[in-house]
């Protein structure tokens, strides 16, 4: 580094002073990247947003028009029929996504409730209480977080088949909670660590028991983090695909939205526009939650990254 | 309850023993420590039980199943102990399909990881300086990562569809393609650049590009956070010394980002190496994209061979463990994870 900057120092920087030599390297780079930056930003926006725009676009265009003019970027004809078809029950000729939404919501909300019930005391203990094996427990949770789901797929598939819980939402819920609880504790612990211990000590001096301190001081203070965590867990459970596929593929009535969409996606009889409406339906809750709480979520997610 | 009454303002009874603690010394503190230890174990035990029963035990069971010949049909016999045999591993290691899928997995995860981190770095740098609407743009960058995988892959398969996908339509209209490209079902294609013939693995390349698109926000998020924590004074000093933009990046910013990039590389590699959803939903594992995770799935469900599925998953995990171990040993700077 030292040699480089030394070499560059003598170059005359003001470009106007030496017009014959053209731009200095510094001025050239500044101009180049000032332009390039906007090109990159525009390009990134296109690649991230376009697939979503395309999904919405197809869901509101009639199928015949899509087949006639596949490259159009604007709907010539606007209709919400696809949404009606995808939501209606199969008896009336629809795809029954209303039922799938109910299933997804049940599993996702159940996962949030049970994960928090288990993770909150756990996170508090890991953050505040010195107990035997605390470090090992933290390491174990990190390992679980990194652990590949596909490796767990085999034994859990066999196990739940044998105890007869494979075709049930309860089985799926148990699996989700067990896999999310570790990362949930990891996130919540980071937040508990930022709450001053002195607050809790003050409450303890005033006669609060350990549980009282937790209930009256720590949890109310951590409420923003708990909310963010709840939404994060909801998103994971709502988006999950592998275990839903393994557990529920044979029981149509219990399909989640993701599973329903993936199972229908291969079929030729169902118009793509209808499935695109289903795709919007599965994405919409996530996008709404995400934009409403983006700051909470990203701060929770990167809390560990700023340490280094 | 009684706690409520205490908080209500009556002289706190607990104040006395706490104030007296230094006098009585270790005995009281030891008591508190033991109470803390008991409470800690009690509070953590539900989590611990769930994780042990639903994660740790199943992993051990996978190891045991990998050494038994169990099929879905005779699942009643699937236990922890049985007739241990190496037959599953023998079947795997002698099959050409497994080695080729291992090669695919490796290419997919190395290129996928590198591209996702590279793209994330570019995005983080481009969005570093504030401008109007940056918050919204940043949030949009994260969309591919948070969206349900099924919806994301469905949008891609439709866009790339040879009959009515917009990519092929535009390619033929504006880029002069002679015929639509089957991005997700064509194994390889001859391409000639400046008269040199190349064989391009079309489908594999497409799923790798999808992986970049899907995962770059993760790298972007962490690198943005790290960039925000980088002190401005260092760059200012380098600027005063005459370092140009690229030099400041190369010698001031990049060294600060390296620990984060190293951690990202490990995390992304682990996840990409085992990734199942993306490829299963995009190509179903066909056209030269049969990564090991997809093979595990088909062994388990389509062929119902639990033993082979367990053995494949185990080999996958073992290889991954070796890679990550070597990486941490040789390259990784000390970055605190826990």
C-alpha cells in the first residue's frame, strides 16, 4: 500500500491544470465510477424486482393474451379471474388455495407461538444465567443452525412415518419448531445481551423473583426484538418447502400454499396465469411483513456481523 | 400475587441480604450462583430436549441407518440396531452417477457461493453513499432472498419457458436468437465465440445464476452492515495521501471486509452444498443438475431405499465437514461467530 500511494502522489491531480495529458487517474476513476454506480444500481433493481413484476403481470392478464403476445410489459386487458379460479375449491372448478392458505397460516402461526414459548426462556438463560454447560449449549445451537436440512430429512421421514404423524400438520409443526428454535435463541440472546443488567438488579433488590424480573423487566424491554423474531420465524415456516413436501404430499387437504403451488406447477391443464395468481398469494404476506419490518429484521439478522 | 405487593412500595425485604452479601462472603454468593445454575438449566431444558430429540438423535440414527439395508417397505424393521453392513456405501461409491453428481454439487456450490458474494459486494459498494430512496432500493435488494422459494422458482421457470417465456421471446425478437433456448432442460449446448467452440452446460449454468440471484442479498446485507461500521477516517487519510478510488477499495476497504467475506464464504458454501429446494424446483435434478441433495430425496421417496439415502446424506455431510474444516484451518481469519 505504502509504495503505491507514494508513486501516485506526484501525479498532478487537478485535471484542468494539465489538459494535454487528459484526465488524471483519480479524476478518471471518480467519473467512471460515478456513472457506473448508477448503471449498477439500475441493473440490480431490474434483476431483483422484475421477476415479481412479471409474476403480478401474468396473474392479471388473460391466458389467451399472454400466449398471443408473450413479450408485453403491460397488460392490454385486465382481469382478476385467475385469482378467483386459484382460490375456489376444487368442487367448483378451482384450485382450492383458500384451504392451502389456511394450512400454511395454521402451521406458521403455530410455529411462531411454540418457538417463542420455548426460545424466550432459553435465550434469557443463555444470556443471563451462568449454568453448567452454557458455552456448549450455545455451540450446539449454532451447529444446529448450520446443519443441513437434507440430512435430517431421512431420519425424520422414517420416524414420523413409523409413529403415524407423517401426514399431519402437527408433525410438520414439531419439525419446524425444533429446527427454528436454535436460531431464534441466537437472535434473542443477542438482544438480551444489550439490556443493562442493572435494570434487572434494581428489580431484584426491590424484591422481584427471577421469574418476576423476566416477566416484568426483560421481556417488556425485549418486545421489539421478540416481534422481529416472531415475524422472522413466521417467514421461515411460511416459506418452508422440503419438509412440507416430504410429510404432506400424499394428503391433498393438508397442503401448504408452497406445496400446492409446486405440485400444480408441473401440470399442463392448469393455465400458467392461474398459477401466477397462486404465486402472488404465497408471496404477498411475506413481502408485506418484510417491507413493514425491514429495519427490525435486518438489524436482528446482522447483529452478530458488526462485532468483528 | 405476593410479588406485586412487594413492588408496590413496601420496604423491599430482599434489600437487606443483598447489602449484607459482602460481609457474609462466599456462602451467599455461592448460594446465588447455585440458584442461577438451577434456574438456567430449568429455562434451557425445553429447548435442549427438543433439539436433542428432534435433531441430535435423528442425526445419530442417520449414521446407524446408513449401515443397514432398510427399505420403505420393511420400515418396521428400521431401528437403531440391526445387521450392520457396508453394502450401501459400496453401492454409492461404485456408482458412476454418484461421482458425477458429487462433481456437479461441487461446481454448483463453488461457483454459486463465489458469484453470490461477488454480486453482494458490488451491490453493497454501489449502495454505500446515501441518495434519495436508498432505503427502498436496499429493501428491494433483499426481495429475492425473503420470497418463498416456490414462488421464486416458478417465476423463473415461466420467464425462461421456451414457448411463452419473456426471456426467449425477447431473445428472439431483439437479440437475434434463431430458436428458443431450453434453459432448464438442455444439458449442454455448443457455442462458438470468435471461432472457438465451447460446450456450455446450459441447465447447470442457469441454476448457478439462479443461486446468485437468490443468495446475493444475504452477502449484501452483511457486507452493508460491515461497511457502515468501517471508520471514515481511514479512507479520508488514504484520499489525502492521493490514493484513487480503486486503490482505496483495494488497500483500505477490502482488507476490512475480508473477515466478513470469509464467514460468508463458509456459510454460503455450507448452505449451497446441501441445497435441495432450488434445483428440485427448477429442473427436478435433470439435465446435468443432479446434485447429491436431490439424489438423497429420490432415493428416499421414489426408490424408497432408506439405507442408501442415509448413506448418501452422510457422505455429503462428511465431505462438507472436511471442506469446512480445511478452510477454517488454513484460510479463515479469526472471526467470532458465537
